[in-house]
C-alpha cells in the first residue's frame, strides 16, 4: 500500500526502479490496482538486472484502496 500511495502523489506515467519496488508493483498490478508495463529481468554476468517499470494508471480499484487505507 505504501507504493500505491507514493504513486498517487506523483504525476503519471512514472518509472519505478529497484527490486523491492518492482516486486511491490507486480503485486499491485496482479491485484488490479495499477496498470503497469513491467519488463522481465535481464541476464547479466553477475546474475540478473531489473529494468525500470512504467506505471501508466491507477485503476478505480486502486483509488478505492487508497481511500480505504489512508496513510497515517
């Protein structure tokens, strides 16, 4: 929910980077709270790298969740 509140405070579309934020964004997207383009991780010599994701929209369900679970 923290990421959803952060996204609501920004002008969309917005890029999201970082492993933990990308994982949270995947959950929000699967739950139908946001519409986002999340690229697959890319194989590197050291393992994997996650390219940034692009959040295009907070859905009506996502806006409902923002109202039901306000930041305190």
